[in-house]
């Protein structure tokens, strides 16, 4: 057969760095393999709660990042989102969620909806999630994502979360995903007795710590300092 008459070889399908072409030929395959890799590294790093790992497996993080960053959705990195904010690192989401110890009967308040990813993970673990975001465009995009993913147990609100969401208080769990200069007493007041709150506290990015506050009695709060973290600031108003 004349060599030049041969039909051209089909163009190779797009493949992704680090994965054998026979294993990952589409972006979906690539993302699935990256997700497994991430979940394994989270486990190694101490995220052993199978409910938390299961929730993170079931929430497609690629749907919560900008189109341009989809390939990097399962890297353990924070990524930029609209309004100059960020979606938190998966390992931070995993650790904070594990520390929060959410039970299926509980109602959770999240301050700082951002992309909506953390709220979606919580929605897999809790009975109900209230989430508040001060930037309306972020809250609206997050709401569309919750609807598309049929996450019907999330109530999303626009406003200043440093005041909490008194309308549905008290909460058994509160998670703050922006750094507060000090522990907001208004939020503590919305925590039920026995309730837990996870919050990054610190005036400067370089000295923020993650705290776990447990309201052991009406007027007694136990404070645990967990680890150094870096969060965008909680902006009042
Ligand atoms: N939980 C988010 C990460 C959020 S980054 C996620 O999973 O993507 C922190 C978010 O807190 C930002 O979107 C920021 O706009 C919001 N924020 C900061 N101060 C706030 C306030 N006082 N009330 C509500 N949201 C606030």
C-alpha cells in the first residue's frame, strides 16, 4: 500500500501530566484520579473520619472553582474566586470539618460562603446548613451551585456574618471560614450548650490560629488552640 495513501493516524486524545494515557484520556478521568490521590493524602495527613472523607468524595470541587482552574481542583491549594476571595485548601476544609464533628441531626452555621464548597461538604453531614456571605455575587453563584447539585438542606443568606444569623439560632455547630481579629461574642451567643465552633482568629495573616470553642455551659466556654492557618479577613459590615 502506498504510504501516503494511508489514512492519517487519529490525533491522540488529550492527556494529563503524570497519568498514563491509557488511564486518563478525558478531563473527567483525570479529575477522578486526582480526587483519589487527594483523598489518600488527606488520610495520611490525619483525616481519618470516614464521613468527612466520604463527603469530600461526593462533592465535586471542580464545580466550585473557576473554569480556568478546573484541572487543579484536586491540588491541595487555595484558589482565587470572584470578589478577590479564595476557596480554602482541601486539607483545611477536611481538618476543620473533622474538628467540627458534625452529626446527621445537627444544624450548622457557616460564616463566609465564598464558593459554597465548604457548605456543600457540610450539607452531606448535617441536617441543615445556614451559610452567610457578605458579597452578593458570590452568594448568588453558590446558590446556583447548590440548586444544580440538589443540596436542598442549605439556606444561603447575604449579609454580615460576624453578627451570625439569629433567626435560626441556636446552632449545634458554627464554622467561620474567614479570620476574625478576636472571638466574636455575638457568634458564641448563638451556639447551643454543648455546641462547638471552629474559627480562625488573629489580627495578621502571619499569626492566625484555628480555635475550637466548646460551649460547655451557659456561661462557660472551653478553648482549644488547634493549628496556625491563613485565611482572608472577616470583614464586619
Ligand atoms: N468557605 C469558603 C471560603 C471562603 S473565603 C469556600 O468554601 O469557598 C471567606 C469568605 O468569607 C469570603 O467569601 C468573604 O467574602 C467572606 N466574608 C468575610 N467577612 C464576612 C462577613 N462579615 N460576613 C459574611 N461573609 C464574610
